[in-house]
C-alpha cells in the first residue's frame, strides 16, 4: 500500500529495440489495465548516468578492458580444457585472456580505438565488497519461493569476470538496472526466475557502488505444456496476437495466476 508502479524501458540494445516494439509494450500494458506513475524511463536516454557509474567502478580498480572476440574466447576455453565451466546462463566462463596483460599493450590498443568491453575483476570486487560489509554475507532478500521473505547468500563468482560495459553500448543490462533501481528509489523488484542468478551480480554491484538494496521477488515463468518458457523469439503467441483472437485481459490474468499457484 502506498507504493508507486514504475515503467522502465530497458532499451540499451539500440540496434534491436525499435520504436514499434516499445509502442507495442505500452499498448499491451494499457490493454491489460495497467497504469504507471510518472514518465516512462528509457535507458537509451541516460547513457551518461551509466558512464558515471562506470567511472566509479574504474576508480575502485575493479574493471579492466577486454578486446577478445567471442570466437577467441571460445577457442581459448577449448584450448584450456575448460569447456564445462559455464555461467548460470550457460555461456563459457571467461578464461581471462586480457586479465593482467601488459599495461603498455592495453594503453596502445585503447589509443588506437580498438573495440573492447569492460569486465569485472571478480576477485578484487569480492575483496572490496567483503571489506564494505565488514565480514557480513553478501546476500539479498527474496520473497518468490513461498511468499515468505528469506535471505539468500549471493554467489557472484559463478559469473566469472562478467561484462559490465559492452563493446557496442556504454553499459550492460547488469549495470543499468542496478543504477536505475537506485535512482528511481525502487524498493521491490519483481521479475522472472530466469533472472534470479543475475541478482548475485547485481547485489555485488550495489555494494561496490554504495547503492541501496531492494527486496526481490522472482516469479515463475509462463511455460508451455512441455515446461518451456514462452518466448517471442521462439515464435510463441504474443499478447497482441491473443488480443486479436478475442482473449480478454481477465483471461490473461487468470492464466498468470494459475501459473503462480502451480509454483
């Protein structure tokens, strides 16, 4: 009670997030009877804020440039026999190709303007976070398992040296949502369970940037009869298509409620 419902368009991938897609999201939410407080925040309009957060992390010494391509990373993983070491999303863990490289080489490549990402030095980040927490656990509050709030110990190291700033845009999903949750004064984050593991990394970034910790609720995903997550990219029926078929907002809400009751 007394809270605000905020709408944020996470469109940092400006090459893929087209205006008609954003219009479709707003149209779907309006059709469902949802309304939000205040203006819509579009992440693509706030890159300067994410750059400022990046500079804070660089000042802590927890970011380093990585010039490796996906192919080079894949080849290094195979060469080192680390093919089974993967992050929670199933991607191979970064094998540290540019971690600890000669500083002069790095500066020369930066001066040439070579494309690069900025990765998190996980070991150093964990050390700094441990000092900030004065020996306490890196943890977050989760309410999505059985409705009861419980503390979950975060394990960000399972992401390895994650990308914090992408090659193509001056941020990443992880950095942008952490910064925006804080600047929008978000107290409760509700999202799908496919993002539960990412919360480990988000909690670490919150500590490093001295940002407040929200409460999290990771809900079950709507799935098909085989248990596969419904996805537009997989050709599953969209809300717009269901609307055209005559499905009502009330029926959609019942579908969502039955999915949550099952979990």
